[in-house]
């Protein structure tokens, strides 16, 4: 009986998402490091992330139509107290913060409910170096959601 309770408790602990508070660090997101691309028939979207330091990982995104840059974004994930904050600066605008609200070891969810769009930014680590990024209007909101599947660039 005691062993069954221990096994059940272990399975429950492993299946429960880890709290974002005090657990996720910049180093936990080292799997973002490198350059990845998503190529469609209309555009190529690239994201490049630096190796993390103790407190920050820097990123740059650019969207190309052919060989012409049609959009860019400066990105930063930084330690702030006991959590992480994702800062997005599309096309050189001032930074908008999104606070880490969920982290389970393979997916990081950053949210800013006061922002017009997006309200959430999600990064999911997939096999073979693939990263899925999603922006949306919040949990359960599909209208306007965009997903990007990035593969390691050669």
C-alpha cells in the first residue's frame, strides 16, 4: 500500500506543470539558442537567439519577402525577481513586457493581459531542434492566433 501511494504521488508530481515562480531560469530556455527558420510560399521568418547569460537571452526576428526585410523584432527574455519577463520590440517600437505564467520544462507561456495583441506568447520545444512559437489573444481565443514552426537553419 505504501509503495502504491509513493508511485501515485511520483506520477502526479511528474505530470503536474511546474510553477513559473522561482523555478524557470534563463538557462532553462537555452534550447532557443541558434537560428531557426519558417519558410512559406509568401515569406521567410527567422529567429536567432543568443546563448543565455545568467540573467538574459537576446533574440532577433526578421521577416523576409524574397530577399527584402519587411519586418523585424528585437526580443529579450530576462530574469526579474523570481520570474522571467519576455520583452518584444517589433520594428523598433518600445519594449512590451510579457511575464512568464507557465513553464513545464518544454513550454514557456508569457502573458500580458493589458496588451492589445498579442496577450500571450508561447514557445514549445519539439524534437529535432524544432521550436513552435504561438501568439494569441489569450487562453481559449483562436481569432487572430498565429503559429510559427521554426526549424534549425543550415
